[in-house]
C-alpha cells in the first residue's frame, strides 16, 4: 500500500505585484502540524521598475520563516527590526500576541533588474505561547547546519533531526530539512527512523521515485506514516522534508492570524482595524483587513 496519503499541486496566489505558488493551506489539508502555511515565491525575474512591496500587515499566534534561494528582501517590523535577508539566511519572526511587518525590495535594488526566489512559511505556536511577546531572529547562512552524506547535501533550516539542531529558536518539536542531489545518478534516501509526527515532502526541482511512482516538481506529498520515509532522489533534484508533532487542539486561520480560539482572532481583527497594533519602523504603509471569504474554511 502506498505511503502517500495526498498529493498537493502548487497553486498560484497573488501577494501584491507578483504571483507566488501556494502549497498550504489546501482545502483537504489545512496543515502539516505545526506548519500551517507555505508559499513558494518565484523564481521571478523582476525588471528595474518591478519590486516586491508587501506593506505593513499583522500576525498573531505564529512564527514566520523566510528562506531565500536567490534575491534579497528588506524586513521591517514593529519590534524595531530593520534587516536585509539574502540567499541562504533565515528570518524567524514570532508574532505571539501581535506583530506587524513589511517586506520590500531594498532601496539599492529598486532601479535595477533582480531575481527573487524562496519560501515563506508559517509555524503555529503552542497554545500556551500564543500570546507571548513578539521576537525576531536572523540566522546567517553559515550558521545553518549543512553536511554531506553519501554524496547527498543536507541542510537543517529549522528544528531538530538526524542528531543535529538548527539555531532557529522553534517552540515545538519540528523539522524543516533540505535534501539536495547534485550527482548524475539517483540516490536512495531512507529517513523513516528519524522522522516524527506528521510529515510531508515538497519537490522544488527534479524528481523523486517512491514505490514505483515518479513525482515531479511543485508538488507536496503528504505521508500516511512518517516512519516510512523512503524514496529515490533523482539527479539534480532538491526536496524539502518538513513536519512535526501535532498540537492537541485545532487552529483557526483568518488572513494572517492563527489561533486556537475565535476570540483571539476577533480581538486581532478589531485591533488591526482600529490601528492598535504597534507601528512598523520606517514604514507607514497599511494593508486593510480583508473580508472573510465564505468559501474558505477558517478551522483546520
């Protein structure tokens, strides 16, 4: 019997002036605990007059993870952070009780051609930490654990697995692992003894073979049993294996808000509409609260 419970294809989503590929949430799979949202940005070739501009917007109840393959984004938030993230580094912002931030092309790149490619991820917080004070951490590229095993390149972007731990300060047991094959032949990957909780695999480039089936890029494969993580990584292929322990209670998701109760969601909506969130440093933009789409489930 196949270990693949579900195959999710990347879908286009609009985040402003360019499209991204949305991977989670999906109508039949709201999360891969504790991961509740994944966007694949690009690859986008932006002209000298095209820029990424996501004005100040709010979050509660989650941590955001930004990981770029190429390009640069200027991050500003209401904690007082103003930092440029580049290829290979990690921005980890924990919203807790409430944070606002913006993401824009840095000033020195705004009148030149540039590329942008990466992943943006939301990780739900445990219930007891949903209203913690906001935090921000930037982890440099060289501080992300990277190693080679049997010719395969591994990078532990967040979490703890395979006897290694990322410096990204996560708040629940999880893992976000890059596995890259730059060889000219396929390699068998067997990780079932190390994977825990709910688990999934995203194919960024190349292909994998599992149980006689070939899977192509821009798909997420949801595992029935994480202990059966066993596949062949084809030449010149990159995949991301992610997941973790589920929470005992479900999560509600409305726009940029994630919480274990509707009361926290409604409170955040009111505070944002009333401009009661703290202001983003050096950015006076504002994204209005969108109306609730009746066709979108708010609960996991």
